[in-house]
C-alpha cells in the first residue's frame, strides 16, 4: 500500500513537472511574438507549479521567475503606451476656447519638456533609495499570493475603469520587480564559477534597471545597470554587443538624473564599442569559418550583424548630440532663472528705497501689494512631468 502511494505521488510530480515546463515553453513562444498577456498567464502557471514542486527559492524556479518578470515588464509598458494614447485623445476633445492656451503650453513644453523630465527624475532619488533598501531585504511572501496581487489590490477601490487600469499597471511593474528579485537571489547563489549563470544574473540586473526606469526610480536603476556592466565586462569579450548595449542604457539613465557628462560618456563608449564590433566582425569574416561562430539564431550571419550595427551607429550618434543639446538647454534655463532672480532682487531693493521717503498713508495703501507673492517662481522653466 505504501509502495502504491509513493508511486502515485511520483506520477503526480512527473505530471506537474511536465505541465510546468509546457507552460514555460508556451510563455517563451508568446513572449517571442509579443503576446505579453498570454505570456504572463503561461509564466504565472509555470512559476506556481515549479514553486509547489521544488520550493520558492529552488534553482529550478530561476528561469521561470526571470521570464515572468520580463513578460510583466513588457505588459506594463504596453498598457502604459495604450493609456498614453487614450489621454491624448481626451485632450483633443477640449473646447475651442481652451485650444489656444493648450497650443501655447505645447510649444513651451516642446522647448523644455526634456529638461522638465530630467529634473523630475531628480525628485525621485529619495524614493529610489527606499526601493534599494527594500531590494536587499524583501523576499515576497508567497508565489500564489503574488500571482493574485492585482485582484486583492482591487478590493475596496473605486470601480471606475481609470482606477482599475492604473492599479493593473502599478501591479504589473511591482510584480515584475518581485519576480526579478527572486530570480536574482537564485542566480546569485549559483553564479560562482559559472559563466552562463553570471551572464544570466547580469541580464536580471539589466531588467531590474529597466523596471527602475519605468517606475522612475532612476538612481536604483543606475546601480542595477552598473552591476550588469561589471558582470558582463568580466565574462564577455570587450567587443561584445551586450557591453555596448549596457553602456547605452546607462547613458539613457544618467540623462534622466541630469548627469549629462556621464550620460555623454556612456553613450560615446557605446558608439565606440559598436565600431570595434564591426572591425572584429570584418576581421572574422576574412577567415574561412566566417559564419561558424556560435550563435543561437540559426539565421545569423556576420554580414547581417554588420548591417544591423552600421544602421545603429547614426542613431547612437544622434542620441549623443541630443544629450549635448539638452545639457546646453538645461544650462541656459538655469542661468535664465538666476538672472531673473537677480533682476527681481534688484527691483525689490529699488522699490523699498523709493517707498521709504513716502508718507505713512502711502505705505499703508501699498501694503496689500507688498504682501503679494514675489514673482520669483521659475517653475515654468522646470515643470514637473505630467
């Protein structure tokens, strides 16, 4: 009887294991064709089954958590894009009387919108530090509870469509972060002396950085990307495209915290490494085994990669120039703000001098004006992101 029970349990485990890996394979296919909703559903099922079989922090769960986190991140991005389009549609339905004012605002935002976005990034540094602390301490409670996060958060909330959509978006980003953190713990434990696991850990840190950019916790995003860069530099050839990609992502992140010099430096490194990659591939192409280089893509050719990188170089160069322009615009805006403050201070001093010789009644009559707020606000130069 006991033997039959053990045999039955073994059969159930085998069935669960097969089902889990089927869900994992399906999720990867959905992710490949950018069907993120289906990918999330498949990976959620795979994670749940694997955690039941092996335990939440088992090595067998790392790959599933990692892919689940990526799918959630991409789904959150997709939903954010859709909500952004809907918001633009609502604005276009404003009355004619507001159109002129909106046009003026739009022109103003076009001139300094990027500056405003960067400055807003600075304001999130405190939040990112808090997240960094949580990242080192937090281990989410239970995989089943996490998979139901969106439903439980929705209880007691307003039933409007807008609130539900916002809650879903926040939940997907939060859940993506949790899954990637679990994957990080698992891969880090296995990383010593294992190049492939180290590279997987680097990819986890890069994705955590991307989650940080989406949630506007820029400082933590930079830290994750720097760890990714360090691991990749230690484990890959210096001309590898992955290293160039990490430099590019770091450049984008630094620009969001107004560190333009560092941003330009990282983007320039990305451009230089891509050029080095082309040189390496051209030299490789002269050899007889030109296309025998190991690559998971069966359609890979060296010529094809050279064409891809050649097309990327002008885009990276343009981003470098854009960042330089943004640096100058920010500097100009800050100088304009300082000049405005100096003019206001000088004007205030001259007004006070003129009023000191006036009668008491005249001073009293001007009192309401002197109590009014000085026109020293430069928030129009550093406007918060909508």
